[in-house]
C-alpha cells in the first residue's frame, strides 16, 4: 500500500467516525457534510488504488517482455559451440 492511499484511507475512516459520533448529538442535516467528505475520500482512495494497480500491471508486462528478450538473446549467443540450427523458411505453395 502506498503512502497516499494509506493517508486517504485513514482520513476516510476518521471522518466517518467523527460523522457517526456527531450524529448522536446533532441532526443529519448538520452532519451531512462530514459524512459526504468520508464518502468522497473513500471514492478517491478507490480511484488511486485502481491507478496504482494499473501502473503495476504495465510494469509487470514490461519486465516480462524484457525477461523474454534476455532469454532469447542468451539462447543464441554462442552459435559455434552449440547445436544451433536456424529455423527453416516455409515454402509458398504453388497453385
């Protein structure tokens, strides 16, 4: 969990707790803004987490791609001493 998402979740829970506490003493109309703030912070928290997860997916794909490139390069580095045979070209069929 990133620092920003942790802070957002903490403020969300704190504002919800304050809002519920204030509901015991005041009416809903007077406490509505605190509860709305809590919901808004929760929505921002979910949005930030989805962006972080999306960014991690892209990074994972990039590292996987790099890993595959490294593996193929290592395979054919020493062509003289290995049993390397290049793939045969497929012939086109004549009509």
